[in-house]
C-alpha cells in the first residue's frame, strides 16, 4: 500500500481532451442500491473508451455487526459485494485513474485491519492507484513540445469526505473549507454526503516576482450516490438524494476544465 502523499501521475499524449466521471457511494449490497442504474453505467463506460473514472469510496455497503447498517437487510454478503464489484470494474480497470476508501470500507479496517476497497484494487491489479485516505492525482496532457511550450497539467485531490448535516449547504461549506488548505489544486472531489454539487471557490494569491495580487479559483465536486431513498435515511428523516452524474472535461491543448451535471 502506497502512502497517501505519494502523487499518482497519469500521462495522456494521444488524447486532445479527457473525460472523467467521479464515482462515489455506490453502496453495492445495500437494499437501496440502484442495481440496474449502476450496471447500465458500467456498460456505458465500457462502450465509451474516452471515459475515465475517479473512485471516491463507499463502493460497497459492507455492513458489519457493529455498524449502523443492518446486516440482515444486505442483499449480498460483504465478500460477495467485493467479488461483484471486481467483476463489474474489471472490464474498465484501465480507465480507473485513482481510488480512495470510504467510511463503509473503513468499518472492516477498524475491526480487522481489512480494507475491502484495497482488496478490490489489488484484485484488479491496480494497487498503485489506491490511497487509503486521500489521493493526489496529476494528469499531464499532450506530447512533449518544443522549448518554451507548456502542455496542460491538471491536479486533482480526492477524498471520501466526512461529517453529517442534513442540508446541502453544510457539505458544501465543509468541502470548500478543506479545499482552501491545499495550494496548487485544480479540483477537489469528495463523496459521502449523497448530495451532488459543483462549486468554484476563489482565493487570493500573491506573486512575489511581479509584485501582484490576483485571484485564483479551484473547483469542488461532490459526487452523486447510487442509492434510492429509504431504510436508514428514511428512519433518520434525512432528505431524499438527487441523482446527477458530473462529467469533467479536460482540454488537452490549453488549461481549461469544463464540468457538467
């Protein structure tokens, strides 16, 4: 297992643009898991070779004896959840840019030092793209050019997210606040809240060489979940989630990020 702060570097020399979809909170094995929609999504990615994925945790529900989730409501045993997730991701393993664990995977990590998300990545033979807590991803676009020319480079930070809060604003505030901690980041990707959002905070940057102060921005994406409303969420009177997949487009000729939802 590689340390969190070891950068994951991916190079794309032949692509003019790159399409990335963040995936989080699949919760495979939960009674509320959107089985048909998730299977259709995996088929769509398989049929479109231009789409790459960033995995942000809670791929499986992983109910344990001491967890909030009810083990008697699971549609699959945790070992079966891991097996099925590997089978679904295996055809698109080369399109996975990086992966981090979520709080549902950390249930086993706490009880038995077993991380199902790490097991899935190892089974897919892409252990080098896994980070336990937070991943730093650098994407380099285009072929090397002449002296003085600079190809676009994009930096992503990926973590599952944490904290509660019923309203969307609570998650947005928490994620943006964490984003201010990281300098040089283009985009922060999180999950956990099951509330898909896109925001673009700004911050001031000082250029000592030119004696100038200017504003720079970074993007914050909270990925959607793959759960219908019910069960624990209904019991705790949480708000029903909306479902909207975010698509990130990276320009390979000039530095430009476009996100749709």
